[in-house]
C-alpha cells in the first residue's frame, strides 16, 4: 500500500483533481462578471421606444413650384432593439418626405413617407398625412422701406435719413402671394426720448396695399437699420440787456463772451440770429462782475456756455451833482 502512494502517477492524478476543484470554485465565485456580461448583451437587445422630431423634406421641382402648408418637422416614433434605435437616432441615416412630383398646382392631402430605416425597426409618424398648397413659383426684388415712430425722438433733435443694409431684397413664393406684395418693411421701435443714432438688426416683412403680412420668403430675412439722430449747432451773438435799473445810476455792461453756441434742430436754429442776456441790476450800486445764466430760446435744447460773466460798471449820478 505504501508503494502505491509512492508512485509518481498517483500525485499527478491528485494534482489534476485539485486543479479541477479549484477551477470550479473560482468559477462559482466569479458569477458577478458573467452576469455583467449578460447584462450588457441584454441591454443591447432590449426593446426601446423613442419619439424624435424629424425634418420633413419635400420632393418637387423647387425652381418651378412653391409649396406651403406642411410642417417643418414631424414626430417619428421608433421601436426596436436599444442598440439599433440609438444608432439610428445618432446617425440619422433615413429620410422623412412627401412626394409631390406627380401632383399639379392646387391643394392636396398627401401621405408622409420614410425610407432608409432598418427593417428590424418598427415606426409610426404623426401626423401621417399633411395638407399642402402647390403654386407656381415667382421671385421679385424690392427696396427695403423703414417704418419707425418719429414721435419717440427727443424734442429738438434732428432725424437724418434712415438707411438699410441691404437696400434691396429678393422675395420668393407662390405667384399669387408675390403678386400682392406692395412693399418690404423693416419696423423699428425707437425708445421714447431717444437722443442718439439708432442702429439695430430688424426682421423684414412683406405687406400688401392694406398692410396685411404675406406668406413669402425674403432673402435676406433681416436688414441692418441705421436712423441718424443728432443735434445741430449754431454760433450766435449775445445781446446784453438789463432790468431793474436805478434812476440815480448809470450802468455800463460788458459780457465776457460775445457769442455762444446754441443746439437744436435745423429749422429752429435757422430762425435765431442772436440770444438775449438779461442782467438784473437790482441792488447793484458799485462796479461788479456778475454771472448771468443764459435763458434758452423756445425749442433750443442747450446753449454753451450756459453762464456768462458780465462786468457791470456803475456811475452814481447824484454824487456828480454835489
């Protein structure tokens, strides 16, 4: 019996059995990894449903026809394996469209079609049909007109000529709509009391003769609007006068400024050739220099300088008689 245990092949068999048992033990304790791998496989094959907004394309000769009425996007519901749905959404290798190439001008109800989707996916579309209006296409070029609330401009300020960049735009649409366009307008809303140049990007709209907005495409869709707002200025003489003189004194008045600059709109300034500077001589009985505020004429916004020193020389007439 002792010789039996001393045989080399005996130990080899025992080692093999122990190795098998160890492998079984390790395998039974690593079930978490097996489950994880199976979980990933399960996630890939699990069914997923997702709704996406898909752009709706139109198949028609766009050089000849203009189509209105259809939505830009539709709801596309995809259902299939998680991996396939995710891949389809990420790659967007499909097309949602309406085929109008076989239809004549007028109104039609047409089905929405989809191609490029895997046959392993199921899908639904909402809406499944759309109402379209097919009209012959027409284009025109029109100048941009600028409309704004002139009353918002601060009193006394000049309004320059409003400018648009670009000055001319192209309109495209159904022939019946384009024929009704009377003007293309940029409407600027000036803040009340504005006293500086207004500059902004404004949306353009196409209007008929009654002022109703029309459904046409405008290229470009916006225009850069500049409305100059400024003050004019003019140099005028100062006309020094006085009030409340004493009958017993003689006064000689000399203003240190002979001219001033007045600011306002052009029409107001054209009418003004001089500006009065009235000096109050109440209580003045000796030589003095007095700062006198310049009174603004009607519709003049400001004057510079606004205060002028006036030298007053006084002579007492009663003293001479004595």
